[in-house]
C-alpha cells in the first residue's frame, strides 16, 4: 500500500473514532438528563462510527491488503 494511501486510511479511521467518541459523550449527557431515547440514538450512531473505523482499519493490515481494501470499500457503500 502506498504511504499516501495508508496515511489517508489512518486519517479516516481516526476521524471515525473521534466521531464515535463525540456520540458517546452526547449519549452520556442525554442519560444524565434522563433522555433515554435520545441516548440510545446517540449510542447507535457511535456504534456505526466505530464499525466504520474498524472497516477502515482492515485496509491497514498487511496480509491480503488489496482484497480487504475492496471489501472495505464495499462495506463503506453499504453502511453509508
């Protein structure tokens, strides 16, 4: 994998992890206010971002990188 492509994958995974953390913080705030429905929605968004980060990280593994990259792109299209 070229270094620029690896750097881009790392940046995207980091961004998704940051988004997940932000949604978890919002979920905690909603729970503190007793807003369970809003907290569940934020938790679900956080889990989606965590899954997207995991998908991006698959492409960073050295074994069968090309095949995994194709699967990663497919999963991204599916997840939206």
